[in-house]
């Protein structure tokens, strides 16, 4: 998961240091930046964060093995259910 701080550095290459939400360039000068695109990028990745939390709770290899052995689609069904709850 990418943090808001990492997004700030990514979107503002002139920023070399953050102290709280105060940004500074390489010479120590204060640098202003807009949080709107930072918040937008952070929000855009939220679906991925939510999906990963649920994926991590599954025993996916065992589900896939059991599906192959039993000719079922339990794993695919569960993945589609998670994606449905957290669409891109």
C-alpha cells in the first residue's frame, strides 16, 4: 500500500523532506503543494487495499486444489464476490 507521504514525493519531485504536512526542498526552503491530487490518488487505490485484506484471509492454494479435485468453482466464486464488493 502506498502512503499519502509517498504520493506527495511522487507527485512533487522538488520536495525532499516532510515534517508533518510541511514540505521542504533540498535547500530546506518551505515548499507548498496541493493535497487534492494526493487525496485523489490515495482514494483511487482504496479498492485494492480492501481487496487485499479479504484475499489475505483466504487459503487460495487449498481452494484452487479443492476446486480442481472436486470440479467446483469455489475459489473463482469467492474472488468474484470480493471484486464485486470492491470494484475498481
